[in-house]
C-alpha cells in the first residue's frame, strides 16, 4: 500500500507547530525569503523604518474634513497632529521614488537597492508606494501584530513576506541592506535603530551601510546622542555611524554617494 502523505512529519501541521518543530519553522523563515529574493533576482535592498501610525496627507486631511463638529478637543488636537506628521509619509514616498528611479538606471543584471519596508501602513506603506510609483519593485517584510495592519497594497507581487519570528524578520532587514533610512517612529523604530547601530558599532555588520536618520529635531528629543557622548557612554567615532538630515534631496545625495563609493564600480560609470 502506498504511503499516505499525511503520514509524513513535514505534512503534519500539529508537529510543525509544536515546540519540537520550531527549528523547522525558523529554517522556513530563512529559506523561504531566500527563495523569493533569488526568484526575483534581488541582490540587495535599501530599508525604510518608521511609524506605522503616520498617515498620508490625503488621509489626514480627509479625516479632518469628515470629523463631526461635536468631537472632543483631544480628538481635534489628534487630527491636527496627524496632518502635521503626514509630511513624513510624503517625504518617505518621494525619497523612495527617487532612489528607485536611480537604481533602475544602473547597468546591472540583478536588481539592486530595492526599497524594503516592514510591510505595514504609515512610513512602511509610503516607502513601498514611492517605489511602486517609480515602476520598481517594493518588498514588504510583514509580521502579524495585535494592533496593527500587516501588508499594504503597494508591495510587489511575490514580495510580501510574512514572518512569525521577530528575529528572523530583523535578519532579513539587515542581511541584504546596503543602506537604511530611519523616519520618526515609536518603540519598534527605536528598537530597530538601536539594534542596527549596535551591530555596526560592534562590527557584527562589517559591510559599509550608510544610515540616514530623518529629522534631527525629532530624534534629538527622543535620543540625546550629544548627552551620551558628553557622559562617555558612546565615543566620538560612534557619532559617525549615522547621518542626520531634514531634506529629501540631501538624503538622496548622501545615500547615492555612499552606496556608489562602497558598492558600485565599473560598468555603472
């Protein structure tokens, strides 16, 4: 009698989902994305981090227009703040657009410097949207969270990847990254920024990876790097691990200059 497929352990969802199957789940979150990147000929990425809560200008303005007259002052203030913060969405969208147009003009057989995000709304959506509007690929490294949307409509077909393990998602954020852009965000963005800087500082990431931190005023209120330097908890050299800017054009010029210097040569010039 032929062996039934259901008798095989790799078809047993109960086993795969058990503690003993954890190593297989971890392997799947390594080899599955690897297969997708190879299939789409993606050599490397530019990763955007930032808040999932930041709305587009259109969405923020629509919310104000649709608000009822009797809403609380707290709600009114929140709508105004959403509209103010929406500039970051538009800036991320424009920067991703410019970087995608630039990368598409490179003389490369593989797809280089593909815009990648955490796959959700806010800054993640803005980055994927800018890349898609430029005619390029957009990668989303999604993870299911209890209070946030996972996935957005601007991610390219076959490149919306879903993770269970945060550490495997973080691995794929950094493994192919040749540059990173950090927009204003909350706990998740702060976690990603600090882990990234720690890995670069300790030479666990040895490749040259330019890191742009967008909006110095915002981030200096969140993390007082100058105070850390003054108190001796970081060194002067650590301040060179990242680059502050408040300008899309400046961010674009810095990133392309640093990427060219570290990762491009020959036929592209």
